[in-house]
C-alpha cells in the first residue's frame, strides 16, 4: 500500500458517518466503469477463506447483553 493510500484511509477514519457515505458513493460512481481482470480460483479461495475466518471469529465471541 502506498503512503498516499494510507493517508487517504487515515483521513477517511476521521470523517463523520455521513461524510463517509458520501465519499463511498462518489468513489463507486467513479469506478463503476473500470475494467478489472477476472479473479482467479486462488483469489476466490483466499477471499472466501478470509470471510469464513472472520465469521468463525465473530461466532466465537461472547454474546453482549
């Protein structure tokens, strides 16, 4: 990750919820026409594994009352 991207992400964290939403919507509008190469099977497997690991971690956390 570049320094510029890190700075953008850090600034994003300082925004209010409404500012974040507005920014996300603008980024999506500007990237909708970008062409991305299809994900490989390995990429899909790694992403799925990450999601399942996050879900397992959430399920193992104690219930908050």
